[in-house]
C-alpha cells in the first residue's frame, strides 16, 4: 500500500513517466518501513522528488564504474544538502 502512495507522489512530480518508473524500481526492494519513511518525508517535501531522482541516477552511474572517490564526493554532497535543509 505504501509503495502505491509513493508512486502517486511520483506521478504528481515533474518527473517524466520513464523517470518515475526508474525511481519506483529503486524502492521495490525496500522494506515497508523504509517506504513509509520516504513517503512521510516526500509528502512534506515534494520538491525533493526530482532531487532524489538525480541522486539515484548519480549513484547508479557511480556504482557501475565503482569509482570510490566519486562515491565519497556524492556522500559529502548529500550530507551538505541534508544539513543545509535542517538550518
């Protein structure tokens, strides 16, 4: 049920149907608790959905190349983004 609600949020976003499908694939292996947590956050901050999609795309490319330095840089960017949102 939570995955369906998350998909509905994706549908309301600015993502194309193809991008929505790609993002949905990333959540299919998640636990119900993880999906509920994402649903809660993205419901409060729907503008983060395109940012999440971009992040997932970057992670996929980095995993494909196994570039540890790029992975660390992305994690640093994520941390910076998250902590700036808290301020």
